[in-house]
C-alpha cells in the first residue's frame, strides 16, 4: 500500500469509527423511523412526525425519532417503523392522524405492538431489517434501495456506518484502468433507457484526448409515472454522490455536476446537503482523504424540459443554450460539456457502482441474466394495488412484478395492459405478461426498459386514449428541431384526437403507421425516434379498439368523453333519492313526470359525479357508448310504459 493509500485508509477508519459510535448510540434507545420522502409527505408524514414527537414528549419517553426516506411501499404511506428491545422491528402502514400516537404509547409503555396496525414484522440482518417474509419481499433483491427508508438521508454518519464511502476508498487504492475493468467485467448497463455498457463509456472518456474531463449525474427524471431517481435522491443521496466520485476517479475528472430538475425541491435540498457533508468529511474537494485526488460536485437545476433528459440537450442546457439535442458523433464521452470529454450517467446507474466496487464484478453478474446482469428498479403506478418502488432481479417477468410484487389490479378489475418505459415506451397486453424484464426482451415485445416507469392499466382504460395521452406529452416536449418530430408527431396527434372524438376515417390506422415510420426514421434524438411507440404498440395489440372508434363511433372501454353518455336506469332509480341531483355541477339532472331521474344530455359535462354519488345498492347510473344508445333506451322505456298503461 502506498503512503497516500495508507493515509486515506487511516483517515477513513476514523470517520467510520465516529459514524459507527453514533449509529450504535442511536440503537440503544427505542428508535422510530418515519418515512418522509415526497410520497410520505403527500400522505401526511410530516403531521405524523409532529404527532409522534408530541406524544414522546408528553409521556416523557427516552426514544429517538428519525425522518427517513421511502422504503418503496408508497401505497401504504404514511409508513412508520419502530425498533423496541425484545421485539422485531415492526413496520406500520396507513398510519393516519391519531393512530401514530396510539401505537407509540401502547408499544413503548405497555409492550403492546399494535399488530392490528402493522404492515409487517421485519426480519433482521447485519445492518437493515428486510421484508423477506412479506409477500412481495421474496421477489425483490434490494441493492440500490437497501438503505432507503432505514437511514437518515440528512446524516452522512448513517451512510458511513452502514458501509458507505468504503467503495470510494477502495477505488482510491486502485488504478483508474482497474476501476474501469471492474465495471466492464460486471456487465453494468446504463439504467437510463438505452442500456449502453457503462464501463465502455467510461473507457472511451478516459482515453479521449483533452482536459479537463467532466462527470455528470443525469437526475432529470421527467417520465409520467416515474419517480425512481427522485426517491433514491431523497432517501439515500450519498450513494449517488459516491458513485459519481468513483466515476470521476476512473475517467480522470476533477469536476462533477448533478443535473436535477427544480420541480424536485426535496431531492435538491438533500443532494445539496449530502455534497456539503461529504466536503466537510474530506470525501469531496481538494486531495480527498489526503490522496492528492481532487474532485468536487456542483448542483445544476434544470427547468423541467423532458428533452433535456437526452444527454446532448442536457449539456446544451448547462452551457446556457436552448436544450436541443445535437448530432452524434462525436459522443459526449469524446466531446461533451464545453467540448471536453464528459461522462453522463443517471442516478440508478451511478448508485450501482459503489456496490459493484465493494462486492466485485462476479457478484453483480450472479444476479439477473447473462446479458442483463443486476437488478431493475421500477416505479409501479396506475391501477396496481401496491403502488411504489420495487427492485427485482433482471429477467423477472412482468407477471411476477405486477401480480406478486404489486399484488395485482385494484378494485377487482381485469388487467388490460402495462405501459412500460415512459412516454416513449410501449403498451403490452396480457399475452405479454410472461415477458422477462430486460433490455432485449422488452424491446422485442414492442416496449423498452426506459428509465423504469411502469403504468398498469385495467379494463376501464381505452388504449386509443392512452396512446393519445402519451403522444400529447412527447409532442409538447419536442424541442422542434427535427421536422419529422415537430410536424409528424403533431399530425399523428391530430389523427388520434379525431379518432377519440368519433371522427375517425377509414385509413387512419394505416396513416398512423406510415407517419410513425417516418417520425422514427427522420428524428435526430431518441425522443422523436421513440415517440410513436405507444401508438404502434397499441395498434399492434389493440387494433380492435381503434376499429371500434373509427367504424362504430364506439369506445369499448367507455373512456372517451365524446363517445359516451350517462343514463339513469328507470327500473333501478330510487325516486326519493336525490344523490345524483345534488352531485351534478351543472344541474343537468331532473325528475320526469314519473319522478324518475333523467339526465339532460345537452347540459351533461360527463364528469362522472352522478355515477360516483349513486348509492351502490341502486347502481342506477350507467355509461353507454355510442351516445345515441341513450335515445334507444329512452324509447324502450316509453314503449314499455305504454304497454303497462294499456294493461
């Protein structure tokens, strides 16, 4: 070991000792963790935190309370974990107002763990409890998410005490070439969408002529339904910081940036604090741990343009130019920020790096599949029961992720499709549920891995409208540089909007496919090249829905407002009930001569309020498509009434 390496090891050993002492003192008392990432805060976690603190003070209990990040169980927020001597760590879910104080009082004063409120009793391991016996736990393999929700993201000592920054110290003892070879051997592929080999990108940058070199973390997560990067940064920002520092060591960079959208204020706050704390500990800045290696990080807040997730557009944005992609080559690894060799990796990719450096390339390759090693992190959203974050081995099937981890479809509805890969991804039907989750299999099925967004759809979702929704997003986010992307996506969107209004024309499906092919072929960046994917995949798997809209003016899923009408069934309507009348915001519901409720179709805005308000024992309000079915139903009612009067 060189003198510099010995100095680094000694300096870090002191940091570890201090951190571990702090960590152990924390566990000497009852410990309460409250998940207060954005998902938790939206569900009332900050009120829960205040409530628990007040109860601890009222009872004069000696306990520690920590605000932590997200464990991935977003569906159950607010979430609270209590460590109490003599009991396993217990995770409580759905902890609403008043419940938190009761749990704390009963558990810490009477030894009653309040099992009726528990989500799971957690299995201990060396550092963190796990959800191993929880139904979804057996399918997960948490690497990046392991510490999330169990350490204080605002306290660097928690990260160091549980193994953090040891990988950076190890990297400081290695040559840059050895670091790159480790990453190459691991088979780590970028988790930002394309799946390009990370080690190859690093090697290209290191060998590229020109200095200085830069490393950038792309935290510009903008996919609808995606929140993986945000959650990692809110729950364990030091993992990304350490990964970025190792990348800098490998390629020879002294300056790094975190490009993060300003719409993520909590993530910005916690990353900024993490960088500051790392500097104070000598883990960033000049001569890190006395080794002579200089590296520091700045935070750059983006303005929320989806196209800036593309690396050349991101670079342009940082240089003060419009966020518009440019032609490649040269690639950023050769000519990037200010024309210098630049590495850009996203949050998840960098977060794997410390684990690979600590555990080795073979360990990482033992997880997942040969061509797709490691794990995949997904944000489960939409109609799935257990929404949230999940980390599963690559090649886990869609069926396992949605039905075993996500617990299936909410409300007893039938699964219809899963939109995977963000707005540029595709919609896969029930027949594709056995598709393994990896870069190659998903692309072959007509979707893509993307950054990890996954929106689950049920029988009530119209696939034509879903395609229109995602294309509307990408069309608005187009930078406008390429004619095919700027005009082609607009033309496609116009066609889809006509179809969802019941104004589709024969040949529209062929027109959409023709336009899609030209947009894909003529666009410069991946936004344009992949924008037609939702349209193409829905035509491929749900062509019958397009045909119903075009040929019959009918929306089979009863979702497209212009193709549906609300109708009150006379034989189901309870005459003395005025629930629907009171709920209607435009006063479109009135009594007819028989005191049966009737909807004035000219006034109706199709807001669904009457259907929601109708008592479940009646279920008198229904949706019909096409809208003219209402006239037929009313005619049937009048004819039936005449027959009854004759009798």
